[in-house]
C-alpha cells in the first residue's frame, strides 16, 4: 500500500469511520490488486482494536471490493476481463449521464474546481508522483458526478470505483497521457455547458483507458491460495 494516511481523526462510530477510510483508500488507489490486508496491521495503524477493522473488512467483502480467500488471507482482487468490461460499460453510460448533467448546470466555482484538479494532476504526472496523480484523477471523476447533483447515481459510481480504483492505480503510471488527455475536451464541454459533448468526452476517456487496463488483466496469472 502506498502512502495513504490511515490515521483516524475521531473515535465516534468507529466501525463506520474505518469502513469509510478504507473505502477512500481503495477508490483512490492506495491498495493495488492482489495486495494482502492484515487486520492486525491495519488496527495498529489506525490505533484501534481488531474488531471494528474486521467488521469493516467484512463489509468490503460484501461490496466485492475485497476477497476473503481464507481467514488469514484477505486480498484486493484482480478483476476478471468479463467483470471489468461489465463495470466499464456501466461507467460509460452512468458517467456519461453525470457529465452531461454537470455540464448543463456547472457554476463558475465548480468549473474552477475541476480546472484546478486537472492542473494539479498534470503537475503530479510531470513530477512522477503517480500516487497523487491517481488520487487526483479519482477526485476529478467524482467531482463531475457530484456537480451533476444526482446522489443516487453517485452512490452507484462509488460502489463501482471501490472495485475499479486499485486496478486504475495499478496501470496509471505506465499508461501515460491515455489517462488524462480526454479530460481537456470534457472541460471544454463543461465550460460551454454542452451536455452531449461532455458525455462523449468522458465516455472516450473511459474507453481509451480500457486498453492498458485490459493489457494488465490479460497479463496476470492467478496466484495460489495461501496455506
């Protein structure tokens, strides 16, 4: 796991807080496919007992964001090609809808927020800070759906990104400009309040990124179960 701050800021509703913290880490790519999560290690880092961490892990297994190979072997799964393609096609439709709605109603402040995220993403890529660039990419996509003001759709996308985040992070550094180039026509469409153009831009972004992601999936051999 790469440099994600798992320090808890509060101890109220501990199980829910830990669950949200781990969700954020997965969506932003702090974990990679096949990473093994150890409940005791996470509890030590979070400064809590193992019970709320175990509860959060089990919720994430139900979300299909983690896989329980055995009681001692909890992993971030590598998506199969079929599962990835299904999620990709759902994202194409739902993020396209979100981008169109966001473009139609974006305020100047929201447009400035997206422009700032894109600029910071470019700077992170230029500096070779893949972890930060990956995180900013996720925030950018989520801000677009947030600005669509469609909370039900946003919750669906959050669940998809729980599964997608680690895989996107795994290929982000090696995919070059494939992961960011279509954010520029998207911004043009949002500035022009052109919903259809915004939908096309984010759909092209998702489809173009599928090339290196599929290469990563196809190049993975299954690992043996831990004993």
